[in-house]
C-alpha cells in the first residue's frame, strides 16, 4: 500500500463512495499497515456484494497525488490566509455586483452534511440560488418528472421490488456496468424465479443485454414514443386500473390523446418487437421499470420520465411490492443532494424555492437575512454566465466540470477568464483545479464523516477511519469557516456533522408539516453516540412512519392530492446528423472506472480491463472509412475534437458511435469526450443531452504507434497518448505523425531513463523498434514501436517492471510463463488467455464452471457477460474444428 501512513484500529462499517447503489463496506486493518475492504453482508443495499470498483477501494487511498496544504495562485498558503481571501473576494464581489454575481458548483460526492451547509450559505445568507450540482448532469430530468407527476421528487419503491417483480424493464441503463450490484440482484432473482423476464431498451447491445429476454435497440431519443405506444396499448387492451385512475390521477384523457397522436415508427423498432414489449408489460402485473442516464440525459429527458410514469399510473402499478418506476442515480449522494436542496431550483427537504410559504419557513428557521425568490442558474447556464462575466466568483467543490460538462472546452475557457475561481478537492492535479486561484485541500472517502442517501432512499453513514492527511479539512468545516468570516458566525458555528444532521432533521419536520414527503424528524434528537452508530434506514423517519413505499395508497403530494399524467409529445434530439457530422454520438461509462477517474485511476487493477479512451464503431462504417481495429480515430463535432482508439463492433448500429466519458488531460492527450458534446439541455430540467450529439469520424494518419511500460511516470508529447497505472509503474499507448530522429533518445526522455542501460532492436525498413532499459539488472522501462498498432503482451510487460529483464525485448512471455492476456475479471485479475485455456483444457461449458475453476465472475459478476461470450466463441471454434 503506497504512502498509507495510518490504518484503522478496528473494523469500520462505512459506505462505498462510487455509484448510487450505496453499498455497505467493511474496512479492517491489515498487519502490513494497509486496509482490507469487503462487502457488508448486513447492509440492505448490497447484502454482501461489491463491484470491482468497491472491491478495489483499498488501492485508491494512498497519498501520492493528494493536496495537503491550501494553495493561492499556485503557492502554498495558510488556511487563515486562503479562507480570508475567499471570504473577502466573495464579499467584495457581492457588494459591488450583487449576490447573483457569485456561484457554487457542488457534487453528488459530497456528504449530506456538506451539501446542507453549502445550500444554507448560498441561498440563506449570500441570498442567491446560484448553487447547482454535477447531479444536474445525471438525474435532474428524473427530479423534474417526479415533481410534475407526484408533486415531489419521490422515488416510490425499494430495491427489493427488483427481486419481487415478474418483469424488470431496464431502459437507458447499462446496469451490469454502471450499477453492478443491482444487476447481480436481478440475475439472482431471475435464477430463483424462472418466470421472471427482463427487457433491455438501449441503442447499444451492452453487458446488460446478456440477461435480457428481449433487447430493444431503440433509436436514440425514441423512449418517449415507445412508452406513449405502451400507454395507448394499455388503454386499448383494457389494462387501465379505472378505480385507481378515477380516484387518484388527473390528466388521463389528455395523456392518452397525446400518446395516440405519436408515431411509434420513430423508435426504429419493428412492429413485432413493439407489440411483444407492450404485451409483456401489460400482461405482467408485477413490473418494475428501471431507468437511468439513457432516459435522463436528453433534451426531452423530463418528458421521457413522465411517459414512463404515465404507464405506471394508468395501471396503478406503483408503490406496491414488485411494481413501480425506479430511477437509479449515478453518484453516491445524488439523492442526498436532491433532499437537501443542492439543485438551483430547490430548497432543503424537498421544499420549493418559488413557493412563498416554503421560503418563509426556511428563512425563519435559518434566521436568514434574505432568500432568493427565483431559481438560480442550472449547471450549463451557470458556466455560460461565467463566460459572459455575469458570474465573477465561483467555488467548485469535489467535481471536475472541465472534463464532465458538455462543451467542455467552453467551460475551460470560461474558468480561465473568471475573476476568481476556488476549488475544494483532494488533488490540485485535476483539469479544473489547475485553473483555480485558490485550491483548498478537502478530505475524501476514508476520512470524511457524515451521511449519504442511495437510490432507494436509504440513509447510510460514511465513517472516517483514517485521519485527515496534511492540513486537509472537511467540506462542511471549510464552508462554515468562510460563512463565519463573511459575518454570519452564529449560523455557521458548527462543531460536528452530527450537529448539522440534527438541524437538518428538525427542518425536515417543518417540511413534513407543509405536506412534503421528505421528513426525518424522528432523528432530530439523535445524540452524537447514536449518530456515530446509526444503522442504514429508509426515509421517511417520523413518529408515525418509518421507510416503506410511496403511493400505493393513492396519496400524492400535489395540491389536489392526486397524481398527474402529462400529455407527452415525441421530440427529436436537438442535434441532427448531416453530411459534415453524420454520426450520432452516445456517451457513457466503462465497467471499472468512475467519473473523471480521480479515484479509480489510482488502482492499476481497475485500469487493466480498458486502459485507454475508445470509440465503438460499426464494422460497415469502419470499412467505409478505412478504419481497422485498434486504429486511432479523430472524432470532431461543432464543439471540439478527440483522439480515440477504434473498437470495431456490432454492439452499435451503423451511423451510431459510442465513447466513454472518463478520460482527462492527466490520462490522455485528447480523450476528453465531453468536448464533443453540445450543450443542449432539457427545457424543464436543465439536464444536458449527453447521448445524442453529432460527430464526424476519420482515421488519424499516424506514422507510428507505440506501447511502453515504465516505473517512472511517462513524459509523452505525441498527438495521441493514453496512460494508466500498472502495478508499481505505468503503461502508455502512443501514436504520432512525426518520427523521432533517434528512438533511443526519444525513449530515454519518454521513460525518464537517462542513465539506464539500453537494449535495442530496430527494423528501419518496417518502421519498428524495441527498446528496453535496465538498471541493476531490473527492467525499469520498455518501448515498442511499429507502423501499425503494436502487438505485444501488454499485461506481461507491465508485470515485468522491476523484475529481471530477461527476454524483455520479446514482448511476450516464454513458453514456461503463459501470458494471461487482457484482463476480463478485474476483481480477481483473470486474463482472457487464462480463461480460454481453462475452457479448452478443462472442457468448461458454463460461466459457473469458469467461476469454480478461476474465481472469475464470482464477486461482482459484471464480467459474466464477457465470460459467456468467450464460452460461446470458444465452442463455435471447437465445432468448426
């Protein structure tokens, strides 16, 4: 364990910091001084399961890149000087230009207590609603859809519904990679209940499609039209729950009339598939419709959500065991941020900013000097305002918008031109932190202490088991200090997260009295010890109710007490393919990385499955454009450009391409995919349309390709490079249009090996070179160059670093050292060659047998679809032989 200076004294129960599943984990000390992380068998979210990212958490807490002291203009500063500067610059800007000249951009990775203080400081005391969160990018359309239909942002069901359902519809959700533990819960439920069916609605064939009885490769943007057709069929087939609708729902006729005018051919699906889906949905009472970014990240995202909700409301399939709509969130505390008013158009505890009674209640409770009367700027508008000079000071907390926001180059330019930028983060090395005037060292997972809420409304404790490194401070403490320095001492005189939580719980009771759903007032007198030992629990928590589902009783939070069905009309994505930009770009995530890789890239294990940014492109498109597998391609849009590795696959349709959004300037030369994405937003939710921009694709005309491994961090300057941690060193892919005059000189600079002994083999005629650097008999670096994408045993070479350099130039293991091949199972580090050899030698015929033989697929299970594909391909090959 690198640079881990402390270890917990005993086992600590805490919560994973990755996705919105909210898995419980147990952290215990190891004799070596490190930590061991395993799943908490008692946590209701995961019941003893963890995904590859959660399993690798112990590999992400070392301190090599941590920011340990405040910085002002790049120089070390004291906390007193840094915070005094922040307070005075914000005060001065407000005094000169008004409260709306400043903004906070926060994160679903903050804890609820951090979020509460940020919301209170901006809305209650600065007097502006210019606070928004990166959760705007992932689930704001779901919030808008819930509020329009239910009156509040309420998730009706719980994870157990996934196991009690007879039909699970996964739409716009690659659950196998993005929420692997929920995916495994469905896999287990399907195995236990043979009549259970799964439908996967996604333009791509993904790992999630592996368990689907029906995969609907819908046209991008077609979700609302499909669910409109379902609503029409519900009506025509007599499946409407007339009693529920009559007593508890408004807007039914208008919704059905609007749906009837919608042309379902825009879905791109065959009539037979549409009918099969509708009949399956209508004919199965216990149906759960799970939706995620593929629905939300759209300029019509709110309408897509309401089209789904309409179908559940029309049939009364909501709030009952095994039935209901289910939004799964992307971040560990996206739900907590929604609850605490982290969005620009909300107040804490699901109160409405533009409701005078709600504003007055919060203002009185906080004893706040002023409250904004209108919504603040949502994320895209916020950074536009920064670019235009309307926002002159911005504080960004625990997020990296220069990578994650649409039109990311414009966001970068906006921050470069901003008068005053503050960033609180774990590192000063992010694309965003590098643009800040003040960078403040915040604590991270393992050090922070507070609560998070997952996608099923389960509040869990995230406990600190390590001391804060260097001078790092908790986010709530940093913001409270600034609040006191700005003149509001009593309002921000917090001493602990437990104190903040109690205040928040009391406010929620007021919200409950005002008819809101979020009420945890039953926890308002929670003592410090009880807070420390708080077990996971689902809200609401009041004197008369604890947890459970919403809306099964037909009671909603609208003024009429009835749900609203909305008339939904299909709208195409805002960008349209053209001769200049003929491809539709879909963006998303990979299995083993997380957001902008600030945490997950620290684990070499998590980088072995997919180590560089890539573009999925259909074989027919690749052939037409002269693109071969593993070529580098230049992807351009009206907003920007990226260089990505071509992955030629029929998982995408012709005319569509897919790229993951994780890579940053720290890990790739031109892998920031959100530079390509247009900043189109949903008019209701303000959520960007991240899955339907238009691009052009062409082959990057490289003169040479390279692959290198190095103990030292590489220093690449080629047009294309992508690097990842590997064991104790690094691996890097390269491509360039200019050839160095001398390969050895180039390699020494690239691999930081000025004095090492060089072993060199060159093939000038074919444009190839192999160079290994040896120091004290050990390999410290190697570079392989070819005119085409380099063929070398990459994992083998990475494992050779620091070891005896025998046969390093071969690039492959000797006969007595089999090459494991590219990693398939990250949990147990099992490579493709190892799996194929076991299938052949042991005559394995099932994924379960592979697991028994190699452990592959037995932990998080997210690699099981790939194992199944390897089995199928192997058996086809054997049959052909």
